């Protein structure tokens, strides 16, 4: 486990966000949806357009795909290394995503806008995972990566 510096989860340093984006190649989207009206649908497409490999994870969407990527039921089922886990789940369901992120050795966990779980954040950080809470990954990416 690497040593981590304290992160202010109310105001993220742009350098911290840039570093997370620079080190991510494969992003798993937990709570992804194949429905075009869901926010995750657009975020997945944005992440693909800017060059990330995106893996949708949602056990209720097995057998379906989104933007050409098939769904997996759990992070542990994904047959490749996951660098960053982007969470589109209710705050009370983030703990399960943290457990899975720890199990697969993800280096970062990102909770989308409106999602904050300080207990899950602390567990993830204790396991060496860097965390962002209550931020839209596509909005932050477009503002810090030019």
C-alpha cells in the first residue's frame, strides 16, 4: 500500500484530479445503465470519446450492452485490470462498490455528483484507494484536462 496524503473531500485540488485521470486507463462504471436518459449513459460515452476503456457493471443489465460494451455483474467478473471505479449508486450502496474495488485492486474510486459516503470513503482510503466524492467525472475531466 502506498502512503496517501490527506485529501479535502469538499474541494479537490485540480492537480489531484489530473493525476487520477492520468493514471487511469480502464474505468469501471458501477451502476451503469443502458437507458439513454440515465446520466451514466452519457458519462460512459464521454469517457470513451476521450480515450478511456470503459466497462459497465450492473447485475440487472446482464446480457445487454451500452456503447458497444457488455455489462458485467460485479467488478470481480471483469477480466482485465480496473484502474478507477466510477460509482452511480445511492450513497448507502457505495460500501459494496468499495468492497469490490478493494477486491480487484483498483487504485481510485469516484462517486458521482450527489453521492457522498464518508464511511465508505475512509474504508477505501484505508485500503490505499484514492477517492473523489460528489463530483461528475465528465465535468471534472473536461475542466482539468485541456
